[in-house]
């Protein structure tokens, strides 16, 4: 979905490699002799039900390299990292229309929580986020 990308290289670098403080994300990359073949960007989350968790924000393999096991290597690396960090689960979202991704994730053992537990995803962004922040803890 390239038309949806608003991120800049500068912001990505500042968030991932800040001069001070902790990075906003972690990233696993596959390098093919100086060319990026794929990446998996993830962040810590926390479950009040189970504890420390990881959210996989993006798993991307360049189109020319898909179907060669690189996605499996990337998500496997994130899983190893998560387990070594004491995480109990790896969460992520998949676009409803992306049948190939859904099949890939099912094949590696993922469970669709919208089917099994009836979870639905929500987001607050843009003007709605600004209004909510403006209201803070008070009432309007």
C-alpha cells in the first residue's frame, strides 16, 4: 500500500536511532550484499493477561525475493529475539484481502484471533486523536 506511506527517512532514523533515550522500535533485516532483501519491524507490548509481548508492525520481503523462505527467516528471528527477551507471545495484524499472507501465517502456526476469540482491531488517529488528547482526563 505505497499510497498510504507518510513516513520519511529522517523520522524513521530519528525514531529508530535516537541521540538519547530508547529507540521506538526494533528491526531485523536481511542484507543481500548491500541490498535490503527484507525486514521485520517490531515493538514491545504488554499483556495484562500474560505479560511481556511483541507486536510485529511490519514484515516485508522485496517482491523479487518472495517465495524463498526469507519471510520465514525474518519472523523466526523475531520469535527467537522475543523468547530470549522473556516474551510470551507475538501479535500482528494482517489485511483482510491479503490471502497469501494469511496462508503464510497459518502455515507457521498463527491463529486468527478475530475468528477464535472475536477480537476486533480499532484505531484512533488524526483529528480524533487530537480531540481526545485535548480533552485529556476531563469531560467535554
